[in-house]
């Protein structure tokens, strides 16, 4: 009986300790993100930080263009192959362009582009900042009287925040081109019908929704990756674990943000639809 009580007590202690650690980690993460946003806003008005931002834009944005474009192209091509048989069975295969382009610009383009960035950019940011943390370079920056969040995190957050929507545009464009190349030359769909039905079915609101998601996805990727880099464990193994945790965390947050934004934008569209009918 005494042993059973001791086991129950140890289980309660473990549960309580895990709960306290989880709450502490959530508070530390929230405070880090708040400080990062404040530092990023202030950095936009400091010309001295502009060279740091340009360097991060080159590493995060320009060098990610080929990967994102290839991803978008294959997404469009796969959609065309997968959806053609179902639409052809209903006799509406000419509407394939609407399905491809609407799926690409609203969901698959933004989400898959963000996932690719989480793997490529997020891993690089976590590894770079994690190595600096392990080698005490972040501590050295702080000892010189410089805020490491303003100097290290803000340029990366700004670059991800503003360049992710542009990368999503590239992914959407290549997704449309990839779907067209499979649908028209390969599957034999009429080119004029493909584009005219796509133009009628895809609204500017749909394109805007996909691009707007990029700001939230970019902030999530940079925020999670920088946080994991700043708080990684000691040694090479700690940096590797931080990179893995950053990618997994970014991926989950991207999906959660996407769900919330879908609900919000759907409600917004439902509210403006009567106005569009009246106009």
C-alpha cells in the first residue's frame, strides 16, 4: 500500500513538473516573440540595420527562389494528372484549370512553399544561431552592450516576413504554368477554355488570400527558428535537435495558422459577398 501511494505521488510530481516546464516554455516563447516584434519594428527605422536586412533577404529570399519554383511547378503538374480522370468522367474536363489554379493560389501554393522554407530557411537559421549560442557568440554580443535580438533576430524576421509572400507568388505562378503544360499539351484540353474558365473561376480575393498567408507563415518560420537557435542545448547534438524541433514546430504552426486563416477569410468573404452582388 505504501509503495502504491509512493508511485502515485511520483506520477503526480512528474505531471506537475512537466506542466510547470510547459507553462514556463510557453511564457519564454511568448516573451521572445514579443521582444522580436518590437525589435523588428524599431529596426525598420534604423538605417544602420539595413545592410543586415539586405544580407538576410539574399540568403532567405533570393536563394530560395529555385526550390520554391520547382515545388510549385510539380504541385500544378500532379494536380492536373490526379484530377483529370474524375473531371473527364463527369464531362467537365475543361474546368480542370479552375481546380488547379484555385487549389494552387489558395492552399497548396502558400502551404507547400512555407513548408519548403521551413525546411531550408528555418533549419539554416536555427543552425546558425544555435552554433552562435553554443560558442557563446550571443553572450559576447550581449556583453558588448548590444541587444542580440535586435542585432540577430530582427533582420531575419523582417526578411522572412516580407519575402515569403513574394516566394508564394513565384510558387503560384509556376504551379499555374505546370498545370497548363500537363493539361493542354499532354491531356489535350482546349487552351482557350482552360484560361477563360480559370479567369472566371479564380477571383482576386482568392489570390490575395494566398499571398496574405505568406506574412503569417514567414513570421512563424522566423520566430520559431530563431527561438530554437537561441535556446538550443550544448554541443553539436543540441544544435541538431534544435533544427529538427524548429522544422517540426514550424510545420505544425503553419498548418494551425492556415486553418485559422481559412476560417477568418471565409467569414470575411461571406460578409462581402452580398455587397458584390449589389454592385
